[in-house]
C-alpha cells in the first residue's frame, strides 16, 4: 500500500463540508399501519471525516444517505450540509457514488465523468480538463476513451468516484459502492478510496454491509438498528493511518468489529 | 471455412440452382422461371416496374413515418406514465394478436383503392411492434441511471434527452426493425389484394395471366426492398448503439431482433 505521506493534495485548499442531521424521521404510510423507517435520527459529522453507516438490512441507512443527497424527502427534521439545508440534489455541495450499475453505458469513461458538468453547460475544453484531472486522481489516466463495458468492475467504480468528485463538492456520499465487487478488488478499492480521500480531504459518508470494510475505512462508525431505524452506537476508530492489511488481524480491530456485530445481532 | 463464407456459398448455390433447375426442365417454367428470364422480363418492362416501385416506395416511406413516429411517441408516453399504461397496454397487446389484414377491406371502403388505404393499413400494421418495443425500452431503463442523473442535478428535460432517450435507443431500433418490415409487408399485401398500382399490384396482375417471369421480377424487387431496409437499420444500429456492440447483451438483442423479423417477411 502507498504511504499516505507521499500523497500531495491535488487541491491545496481542499473543501470539506460539515453535515448536520437533526431529528430526522421517515414514516411510510401503510394500509393497516404506518411503518417507521427512521425514528428521530440526529448526528453531526465534522468536515473532512470519513464516516461509515452500518446496520442490518432495512435499518434505513441507505434512506438516510439518499436524504443527505437530496434525492428523498424526510417526513420530519432537517439535514444541513455546509451550513444550508438540503432540499433537493445539489451537485455543488454533494457528490454521490452509487453501486456499479450507475454509469451511462453509451458514454465513454470521460464523457461519464463530464456528465454533471455538461448538465450545467460548462464549456467543452474546461469539462475535458476537469474530467482528465478526476480520472488521473482515481488512477485511470489513459482509460478515458473506453466505454463501461470495456472496463472491469473496479475500474467502473473508479469512474463513478471520479464523476462524484469532478465538481469538487465538499461532501462525497457513497451507497455501498463496492458491494458488487469481488473480495480482492474490494480490498484494493478500499485502499484506493482512502488514498483519494487523503488527497482531496472531502467529508465522506459511506454505507456498507461489511463490518470489516467499515472499521478498515472509517474515522467513525455509526451503527443503526432496524424497525424502527435509529442510531444505536457511534464509535470512534482510533487506529492509526495509513491503515494496513496487518491491522485486520489485530486486537483493536477485532474489538471494534465485535462491538458492531453485537449491536447488529441484537437488532436483527 | 468461416460461417460467413459458408453463408455466401449457400446464397450463390441457391442462385445457381434457380438458374439451372428450370433450364434443365426439372421444374416447369410456370412454377419457377429461371433467374435469367426473370431478369429479362424485369428489364424489358423496366419503366412499368420503375413506376410501380415509385408508388410502393412512396407508400412505404409515408407509412413508416406514421408507424415509427406514432409508435415511438405513444410508446414513450405509455412507457413512462403508469396510468395510460394500465389503460392502453392490454388493448394493444390483444390487438397485436388479431390478424389486422381483415381491416384492409374496411379501409378501402373508407379511403378508396388508392395509396391512402395502403398507407392507413401499413401504418397501423407497423405501428404496434414499434410502440410495444418503445414502451418496453423505456420501462426497462435501469432506475439507478435516472437516480444518478438526478443526484447530479439533471432536470426533467435533461433526464429525458440525456438518459431516457439514449438508454431506449437499442430497444426502439429493434422495434423499428420489426415495425418497418411489417410496413413493407402491409403495403405489398394490400397492393396485392385491392389496388391499381404498385409492385404488389403488378405481381398479382401478372399472376392472373400466368406470366411467371414477370411475377418473379416483382418478387425480386420486394426482396430487394426488404434487404435494403434491413441493411439500413443495421447500419443505424451500429452507429447509434455502439456501446452495445461487443457485449453479450448486444449480440443477444441482435439475434432476437433478426429472429423476430422472420415471421414478418
């Protein structure tokens, strides 16, 4: 793994944003009874932190992420990013990375990365330059002319990350971005993501099912329970950075993972 | 030997047989006139065939505009809005099973035996598969793509132009392929039934006087028309859906589309 000290930040004045979630609730109106998907969730994320949301299926972690992205409206409560409430998608403040399938298959890698810029009418030359920078950042220099079907799963996800970062938003939201990848690629991509995060200094909120991935990547892990979805624990991961493969078998790592697992087993 | 050369050899073999079998007398000229006598018949009456081709082409082009334009428009509406879908889809699907040719005599009563009745019939004939394919193409768009576009701040019209349309192109094109082939069938068949001009009319008129070479010359022209149309669609497919070529899904679509065209022609 690449030592992080050698990474020079691409953007000297890296923008990072704070996220504030206050008393957020989500209720789905059912036929016989209402289903409470999120119950009074509050949390605060400081700029530049790497925060991972974990929890059993149906705990509302993806729902919460979609609300932070402005893609879904909460029933109650407010979400503020960089000081202003988020009411609709705002690519200036929030970049989103989805699961593998969200690249446009008819566009080349660089056109995919340019897509959010093209939506806002950024001139071609500027678009191209920014896309090249973003592709370089994720280690895909020279692959810009390929279509998604010519890229491996890991490379596709790198393109997605580049697309999420191309507008230089202070916050990057990631919804199980590595779930569709095989174990080895997943490990490599985790290291890559940490490198990119260190280089850009963004605030990252990352949703995953994998407890190992959660502890390996995070500064903080937020554990949620299902039905109703609420926060049951908020752990600080004090492991030194850069994270290494050897830490996975260490006692500190194991203790954190066990603590999360106990919460999840209880609520599942 | 590659499949392609083998295919070419089979076609050449069939052409040679077409020439030889009638000449040797194995098949009477009435059933199958030799290729050369067919070509000569077409050549000597080139003006007549040219005029008929112009009429048929005009009908095909206008019907195709109606069938494809209407099919794509209505398919897009039905594919993207659930309410009209529930209302219209069951009707369209059952209509698809009806042999629409039974409507043609009605059209001749309404519109006369000129081009109008052919255009009306062929338009409806080609409209259904185009519409169904467009609706299916739009319904099967990955919702993740639309969500991703929304997260990047795409407005409704931007999502339509930059996501929905390009994503639907491959399915729409395979629908156009089937729909267009049906338009050609519709025009030629209706010309053969009741009409006063066009290739179908020539075929049916020469058949009644048992002039086989002239019948087959007309058949050759229709064949030529269908092959040209198919080649044109393939060319557009290759240009527009470049991202699908080379993937397994792309090939599967291709096979399915050409397979689906078989019963039509």
